[in-house]
C-alpha cells in the first residue's frame, strides 16, 4: 500500500496556517548546507532507525528529501513501525524550489 503524499503547495499552506505537523528532512548534512526549509527536523535517512523515538507522532509527520525517493522509503519504514499519519513530500525540496521559491539554491 502506498504512503500518502502531500504536494509542496499543500505543505506551504500548512506552514502558513501554523497547522500542526512535523517536517522531517532525511537528507545528508551537506545537502542542508545548500538549501533547507526552516523548522524542519534533520534526521538523516541512515539514522532513522536509531532516532525513531525522537519523532513526535502526536501530529502528522511529513517526510522530505531531495526529490521524494528517500523520503518515500523512510515514510514506509515509519508506517511499518507504527508511526502515523505519515505523508511523503512529492518532489522533495527540488519541487519546493521549482514551484514555490525560485531563489532557493539547487543541486
């Protein structure tokens, strides 16, 4: 069963409305040095199993990466370990930069 997804525009609306959610960025530290979304919690993909207890499952969890592939894997892992609800950010930060913030550095 596929993980639910959220588009960057919907995430932007959630952030603008201060709606409850947690944004988990699973990219590597060097990637965040290039571009990042304020307020995202950085947990690299390789550290998710050891740090799953840090994820606040009291609100929707949105997982993001560069293009949405790694975050989909992490979202599936979280769901399989009882973390819900989990949404994958479709297109990742690349889609955010392309559609919402053309001034954002890209890689």
